[in-house]
C-alpha cells in the first residue's frame, strides 16, 4: 500500500537525520561543511544498507558498532601499555 511505502521513507529519513548528526558538525568553512555532509550521508547510507542486509535496527547496529570499536581501541591501549611496562 501507499502507506507502507511512505512509512518506509519516514523511517529512513528519521535514521538519516539521527545518524548523520549534521547539527553537531564542528565545521566552519564551506569546504569542510560540504565534506562533512557528504561523508555523514555516505556513512548513514552504509549503515542503512547494513541494516537491510542484517535485518536489524540501524540504531541497534550503530550501538553494536560503537561497542566493538570501543573494545578494539581498549585492547590496543592494553597492548601499548603492556609493551611499555
């Protein structure tokens, strides 16, 4: 139905707005703003594609990616600390 198609667009728009975080952009010049907008939209699009592929909520995927990245960074920090000890 038309409503189902429209609802899918609304969900995508909400995900794009939330995951792109354009309002929090620290950029000041037109060039850096353009680069930031382009890269955040690319990242949000990749997240949406991953969401469709895995059949998981984009917000849950984002959380999982953040946890995995934090864990990897912590593991690297532990390796560096062990190497200097």
